[in-house]
C-alpha cells in the first residue's frame, strides 16, 4: 500500500499507520472562555432586552460556547469596520462562527433600531432554517418572532422580527416588490464563495441600492480565499480575516479509482467504525436517494457490531429532509452500551450542505467520494440539468477541513491522488456560467434593469445564455420584441415559479382548469412523490399503476393528488400506496400559497366538469400553453427528437407512458449516460400549432421529419 494510499477493500488499510499530514497544525493555546473584551454584548445574568424576560440557563450554556468561537475576538474590529464603511468583506474558516454570530452582533450593536431588520442570506433552505433555529436559541427568543427565516413557500417571520435568515433567491424576490429593500439596515450576504446565481445577481443589484441608500450597510462573508475578488468588486471594501482553528487532518487516497463510490463510501464508513479511535464520521454523497440507501446499509451492517464496537447512530442530511430530522445531526453520539463497553459514534451522510453551510461539531473522520450534484446548462440546446459531477480541489479541501475542527482528524478521499491533482479543477465555476437565465432575466427586467449586457455581473454570463433567455421570454409573451417587460411578464414574475410554469398557470383559466394546473405545478415543485424502494419495486409499481393515466405523468400526478385528498391526507394511506407523505404535505402547502397569490392577482380559479369528455384535454392544452418549448416528436426510426433543437431523447423508465405517442411534452431533461425526458405527457400536434403559432412558425423551422409532420398537420387544420 502506498504511503498515502488506503485500501477501502474489506478490512483494508483504514486504522493502520497510514498517510502523512497535509494540513498545518494550529495550536489551541488561544482558546479562552470569553470574558472581557467582547464589546459588552450579551451580559451574563439580567434581562433579555428582546423579550423582557430573564435569560434562561440554556442561554448561559450556549453563551459560554459562543465565546469560544474564533469570530468572537473580532467583534469590536468588525463593528468598527462596519461603522466606517458601507461594505465589509469577512473571510473566515468554516465553523469559526461567522453565520451564527455576525448577524447577531449587528443586531446587538443597534442596527435594527427604528424598526429596521438585519437580513442574512443563505444559498440553501436547510441552512436558513437550521441557522435561524440555532440563533433564536442563542438569543433566547422564539423562532419566528425576533429571529426568523424565509424560504420559498415558507415564511417563518413576523412583525417583531429583527434578524431574518433567508435564501438568496428570496431576498431577490423581496427586491422585486421593494427595490430599495427599505426594511433592512444591514444585509449580510453569506456563503458568497458559493457564487450561486441568486447571490451573484444580488451583488449586482445591491451595489446599486447601496449607492442610493447611504445609510445601508452590507457584509459579504466567504469561507475561502477569494476575498480579494469581492473586495475589488465592491470598490476596495476592507477585509476582516478571521483565522480559523484547524487541527491537522491526515488525507488518504485510494490507490486505484473506485468503481462504485457509494459502495466504497459505505464500506469506508463501516471500517472507520470498526478500526478507528472514537470520533464522529461525515460522509459526502450527492442526493436524497443515494443518501437514504447508504444510511440503510450502514445501519443494517453496523447493527452486527454494536455489542463489540459500540452503537453507530446514522443520520441523513439533504435539503428535502423535514426540519426535525435535520436537527438530529446535532445530537450527541451514543454512549457506551454498558459500563466499560466501547462508546458509540454518529455518522452523518450528507449532500454538499455540510461542506460549508452547516458545521457539525465532533466530526473527526470525513469520507469524500469526490462528487456532488451540479447544475449544468447548454444554451445551444437549451438544456439545464443536474448532474453528478466531480467536485473541485477547493471543495475537496473544504471537505477535508471538516475533520479537523475539534481535534486532529482524517479524511478518506475515494479517488487517487493523481486524480486529485490532474482531474479535479481548481475551483467550481460560478453558477451563473452554468445556468439557464430566463428566470433571472425576467426578475431583472421587473426590477427595471433593462441593459442586461452592461449589468455589473461579477462574472458575466455567456452572451448566448442571455440571448436564449430573452428569446424564451419573448416566446412566452413576457417581453416584447423590443425587450420590454409586458403585462404578462409582470404577472409571471410575481409567481415564484419558473417562467414556463408561470405561463402555464396564468394561461390555465383560458382552458377552464386553473385548479388542476395549480395542483400539477405544485406536485412538480416538490421532491419525488412516488417512492420505489429497490426491495419492493414490484409492489411500488403496482401501487403507482392505480393512479396511472394513459396520457402520461402530469395527469398521473393529478390523480395521485386527488386520491390523497380523498383519503384525507392519511399517512397510512400514503405508506400503503408508496407515496411520499412529506412530498404530499409540501405539495399541499405550495398549492395553498400559489392559490393565495392567484386570488390576490384576480386569476379565476376554475375546474372543468370532471365528467365532461374534454376534462383531460383541457388540462393537457393548458400544459401545452406553458410547455410547448419542451416537446419531443417520435421519428420513423422509433427515436424521439426534441423539436427545433433535435436532441435524441428517450422517455425516462419511471414514466407511466407505455406506448409511444407521436408528440410528447416533458417537464425535465435528465442527462445521464443517455438523454432522458422525465414527467412526460402526450399532446397533439394541432394544439402546438394553435396554441403557439409563433414558436411553431413553419417558415422558420429547422428541416426534418418534425417539420414535415407539422406541415401536414397545418394542412389538415386549415382545410377543415
Ligand atoms: O459560519 P461559520 O462556518 O463560520 O460558523 P457557524 O455556522 O456560525 O458555526 C459556529 C458554531 O455553531 C459551530 O461550532 C457549529 O457547530 C455551531 N452550530 C450549532 O451548534 N448548531 C447549529 N444549528 C448551527 C451551528
Ligand atoms: Mg457559515
């Protein structure tokens, strides 16, 4: 075995004398239990000024911990910098206390006097919720009152809220209705290094808002060394650097590439449990299904060793997990089963959320297979897709750093060292270079930014991407040929949906089926509804078949929702029918909120007569009214080609369609080894010509079978 390598095969190298240190050791000599020099904030004893109640004992316990965080020593410096400058950049190692402490400092320092609020943005919903909960405990207030959060379709804040954690996307939406963000005195843009699309757009917008609101402040926080770029962008803003406390982390690589990274990750986690000193484990995987599967396997396997090696508590972490379960990652590892028995440990199996957004204390071992789900976009064929892709070297460094927060740790990279050096790119590309832009472009137009080409993006998107977005919005009627936002565009932008879905919803009254479209759009916006555990695949398929509609998946979702409502939203019913009860709950919530918005916008909520022969036709036509750009046509070869862009695609195996209708509309394009279209419904070529004549303008249509077919159809249609 190579010095740095480890063999993740059965009982292989983990646990022996392996590897060399990579990280430098920084001593903890400086750790002191707080006390003076903290700017007089958060006094011990006394009355909580936010609630006028005495502080609880829990408050004091947490306070002691807070005072140990590296950022605490920089409080005075931070406040002085914020006072003197409009923008301050803060860079600090993950876990140093930036997110939980800095927004609080600002509140305590008086920035929320006179009814103002401090906002702190997060790229991820889970982080916004979890941090709001933590900070409300730290401030000894009730979550949703003084401290709250807002994520899409969920607002847990109120009139008393002085500190609000919200996703970057939500702040962008708030800006649409309040362009000067008048409510806020300070905006903290957190996790700026992640460079999400919404954060990038916010930075551009806020630069302008700050000029018009000299009283407003902004703090940009980042975990990595990119601070200089942010400083420059914000007119040489000063930097506050919070040194982290990192213990050495030994990094190990596999000697050979792993064929199946999920299996390798499971094996490695189990070996750590059997062979390594006590300490908790963090495993990075890419998505819900993979994570749940891995958790199950780790649980089953480790149960055999509980008596000899202690209990292994396994917790998943991903964005669609309900908050109470998310919170479990912070619970203590299990203790020994009996006096003298070995202590247990916990293993958290997480998506990228745990890379920088959430810090779990007590992690000593990190298992990094080297992948995450990333958005990619190809403007030429207008396909945006989430793809499991190799992470960057910067991400790999962040991940390994998670092992050294409380004491020296180990990181097991499930790839070769050569691959780390040669195959991984240095940094992850900003999302704006990998995204479809029509949603953002519509938001910017709504905000009055008309000159998109000269908008001050930190990294401007490809001109082709912008052009595609404008073209799509123009087809959807959201902007005029001159590029100005239309009445329809204004209405579309008010809905928290992508432009195609918004158009679908707003067109639905024309077909008398807004209620049904609302349901379908809500069902599409939540994680997978139909569960299909491998061990019960056949029964799951049979259960799904009860809801199947011969014309496809959108109508099947509608049927499932109706059945769910008929059974009063019963958990047992969901369980028996392999329906994800959480997803259904979310879909109901999304639906209620959208319905409220439509009522406010005076969009009529209509349903066709269920017994009328055209009930489903109306719904399919309304789907077509928003989705006509995502249509594929069956060729004589038996393959589907997407219209106009001519991509060869196959219907995803999860679809209920068992015949191949000539024309299908699809919700997603899934890139794997093959191009799949998922959530697919049969439509008719006449509707395409009738509903979207400007898109299906045959004078400007690429040559091919599809065009011939449309021409034949046009003849039939207009001779009738
Ligand atoms: O933002 P940054 O990465 O600098 O650190 P943070 O998220 O503010 O975390 C500071 C500390 O709070 C860490 O030790 C976390 O483990 C702890 N924390 C927690 O115990 N529970 C949470 N829900 C969030 C953070
Ligand atoms: Mg943070």
